[in-house]
C-alpha cells in the first residue's frame, strides 16, 4: 500500500540529461566510436544513463551500436573487464563513458596495461565525481552529482510543504 509521505516531492539528479551531456562532451572532442560501460541493469539510473548516451549519439547523427555498450556492476573490476571486451572489438572505441567513476578507473587501468595512453589513445569519462577523480592522473572527466544542492533543495521542499521529517541515522 502507499507508505506515509509517499507524496513527498523527490529531488534528484537528471541522469539522462547528465549522461547526454558527458557523451556530447566526448563527441565535441571529435570522437565517433564512443563506448558506454553501463551500471547494474536493475538500477533505474543505469537505464537513464544509457538513454542519455543514446540521445547524444542520435543528436550527432552517430548510429547506436549495441556492441559498444558493455554491462558492469559499478565496481572497479567490472570496469576493467568491460574495457577488455571493448578493446577486443575489431574496431575498438576511441572514447569510453563509464556509468560511475569506479568503473572508469578500472577501464583506465586496463587501457594502460594494454599500453594505451589516457587520454591520448582513448578518452575516458566517468559519472559521480568522487573526490578521488580530482586527484587522479590524468584527472578524470566526470559529471558532478550535486549532493549538497540536492540536499538544499530537498530541505526547502520539505519546509515549504511543512512535512514532518524523520531522520534515519
């Protein structure tokens, strides 16, 4: 049945628009073979990110190729494994958009182990903006998840709607 407070406003990042933005950034760099390492299929955000990736390709007139979308599970190891599969393709990608930074780090590790330079041989983009991304060499292009802004807006929404807030610790 409906839970208490289910009509409460939800404030969250637009994963589809953000993913389209990352993919467009790679397209703007001149890439045409852009792979996507997707997150866990069960996660709604994974579906939104794949759709954003497809939106950007379509807007640029680049045909979608299912072989360039490899599933991962958000772990660094799954990113490394996905990159192995992508580099084994007859026509490997020149850029990779990973569904999160952990998978992007794994993919970079594999690319380097294969003697490829990031970003000279293959561009890498992540999603999450984990603080480690800033200290990574080279710095990882990543979409910033505005947690503080989401929290601020959620708080304003709650105050506005005078909802009772139960804080889970």
